[in-house]
């Protein structure tokens, strides 16, 4: 499938942007996403209704376009205040659709870099596919631990990126591919798939700049 090469990134990491992946060959993979959309006007820690729709759509898109996950992990969720609940909420439809339990990473708040390093070393089997739903300000730190030093910061209103890390062997320098969810939601791998969590097809909104909020 045609992909548009955008350049080589740090330390041998290959950065590719393309409209949609082919079904992957056996490899060890990590799929990294920011939690789905929020509504800064509400002042709570939950997904917005649009964000909840996106998370339901991702429950179909990820298995259909990339393959079934073997692990799902979310950024830390404060059990008292519910702060950072959006990352966990974003993973729930995928967990429901696939039967894979969600692990909440209790160390991610303090050290996402170390979590990335541990995960990079722990991948063992071809076909292992880990999906991570993360807080956007910690994503570059996590990516560094996974072996990509050059990930730029994520804008406050950017919920569109899906980043695929592919490892030939545990601890190897990954091949990194960045996808637009907006483009993926238009591809046959999603649009021709039977929804795993029935909710209809999803077209994400065009992002508008919004003020920064934790």
C-alpha cells in the first residue's frame, strides 16, 4: 500500500505518514494514542460526547486496520478525584469489544519514560500488540522510552494522531509510523468493517484551537 515518506528521524527511527495501514505481518507493536476529545468548557475530567463517540469508533478501527490487541494500558487514573479519567474511558470500548482487560499504569504520572523503557524490553512474541491511551503532555516522554526521541509535543486540541511503533526484536530501535485518525476513519479497513461496538460510523470534527487545560 502506498505511503508517503516524510523523512528519517532520530537514531534510525523511520517516520512514515500514510492514509491507512495494510494488515500487519507478525511483529511486536505498540499503538499509542492520546485520550479522545474533551470539552474544556465543562471543567470535568470526562470525555466529551464527541470523545466518547471517537472511543467507540476506535474499538472497531484498531482491530480492523491494525489487528487485535493483546494488551490495553491507560495513563494513571486518580481513584479519588477522577483526574485523568479520559485515558481510561477512551480504552473501555476497545476492551469491551475485544475482551482484553485494561491495565492502569500507576507509574505513568511520575515517569512515563521508564514505562516506555519497560514496555520496549518486555515485548516478547511476534504478533504482540499493545494499545496505550495516554495523557498528551506525557506522550513525548513515553515515546522516548519506547525509542523515539523526536516526538513533538501534542497540541491541546489535537486528538487526531495514532502512532504505531514496530519492533523487530525486544529493545530494538522501532520503526515509527504516524497516522491521522481522520484519514483512517475514511479508509475501507474501517468503513467496511462490522462495528464491534455498534454505534454507526464516525467522522471526527475538525479541531479548533482551545485554551490549555490539564
